[in-house]
C-alpha cells in the first residue's frame, strides 16, 4: 500500500476545504457528498477527479456508494467529514436537541459502518464539547467504540498551524481495531495570542492542544496573508484574473501562489456611503467606538463602549484576523481592510482561511463568502492529515 495515495471519502464536504488540506497530506478523495448545489459545484471544480454527489445524505445507501467505488469493506483508509455544526455552535440563538442538524452525525456513522475504514475524522465547532453537557460527544465516541474504533477528541487552534485568523475547531480522530496512539494529533507549530472562550475540558481533562516551549515561531499575520494582493476601492470589480500587487515576500504567499494563473475571486463588496464615512474614522485595530456618535446606527448609539468590540473593526496588519464568517459584513465583525477603505474580498477571506489561490469559488459573491466561512482551513486539515498518516504508517 502506498501511503502517498491514501484513499478517503468526504461527507458533508462543503466547498472542499477539508479535502484540500487532506490532499496535501497524501489523501485522495474518491467520493464527496454535499447537499448544497453551489458548494458541490465548487468542490467538483477544484477536485475534478472526485465523484461528487449533490444529495441529502439521509437518502443515500452507503453500501451502494461503496459498491459504486468498487471498494471492499475495510479497504478505505479514511472517512472524513464535518456534520453541520450550526446547532452546536455557542453562537447559535438556541442550542436545542430538537435541531435536526444535531443528529446528522448518525448518518456519518452509518457510512463508517458500511465502509469500515482504517481511520475516521470528524470536524466540528468547539460548542460540540459542551452541548448537552457533553452527552452528544459521549454518544459519538461510544458509537465509534461499538463500531470498533479507538477514538479521542481535541480542540485545535488554527493559528497554531499557520492559519492567520482566530479560529478553533473540534477534531475527533479514531482508528480501527486499536486505541488511538499518542501523537495522533499534530503538535502546535506556531505561537499565537489566542484564548478559549468556550468549554475546553471533557471528562475532567483539558482537550486543547497548546504549543510547547519549543514552538517559538510566530503566527502568520494578516499582512503576510494578503499584503501581496492587488489594491481595490469599495465596489471595484476589475478583471476576472488580476495580477499580484508585488512579488511574494513570505513563505505563506509563495505557498498560496503555487499552481495559479493569477488572482481570482478578488472583487470588492460595495459599501454604502454611510459606511464609507464611518470607515474614515477607524484606524487599524479600531472598531465602532472610533466612529462619532452622530454617524452610528441608532441602536449602537445606546450601546456600551465595551460591547460589540469587533463590530466595524479594521484589522491590524501585524495581528490575526477575526474568525472568518459566512459574511464579511462590518456589522458582524472586524472585516475592514487595514489600509484600504473597504471590506475584505472573497479571495482575501480565502487567504485568511489558508486556501491556495488556485482554488476557485463558484456562485455569486454572497454564496462564495458563505463557502469560505463554512470551510475547514486547509492548513489545519493538512496538519491533522499528516499526523493521522503517521499513525496509519504504524500499521504497515
């Protein structure tokens, strides 16, 4: 068996961030399932050799998929996936067991039962750990154990693996027929000024991977991530494929440019005249509190200065970006460019998520932003994939 061509399938695949990173680690995606057509279209465009089904996983026969792929039970190396996480999120208005999205992990387990892969990987939000006081996470781990998998859970900080934004993800890993060995999760590489604002213990143990004293390399900054992209004004579209602003001046940019013909998905959203006026008062690292009261929305005129600290935020070039969401809307967070009077483009958001520039997003601008914001950062997925690959090597 070649460990440079490990075979996997991707469930709840989204636009393909998880597969993109895992492919860099040596996993080849044979099959992907994604219910949202434009997400599936983006996945297929960037992974043309993968069979992509645009379907509701609840209506799919897992054994029929396995037969279609001509794979015997036990032959697949990995089933990866991120069952929808909105119902688990600590940002959800109400976290309810009645939210049907909270039960889609059972469909993932159904595919695990049908394929019996060598390893499993489930990605989700940190809120999964505390949901129902840990009962849902226990149910997932117990179900994997019943299927013959030794599994564990960690919460990983994306900046510790080179991603230039504040983002945490829960990662469940499991291997068939044995306990998950020590070292299955990647050691953090970079120091980053991030802190957990969620439950970070499970069964009385901390599950956050923190950098060791030897991890003294600094995090990737916003400037390093997007400083070579061409400047734009608010609402400017320009050519579909643009030239870079300058030569790549750091490893992060050189990696992003590999295999690309130029800059795509780089059109500036149009800000309203009032938001452009507000932006004139906001310095890098500032936010809505820098805006004169008479220019603020009425609701924010009554807000305390300590509230909504990221709203109308302008990022620091030498800092981390805020978590990239499904909208780079100034009402949602710190999404103003550090030197240009506009909000982020799709390509800038994708760079901050660690997508390479050759990765093309389809659909309209709103759909593209949603795909980027919902994605797993490829650099984080690559780090987990390389670590898991090392675990699988011990079987050979």
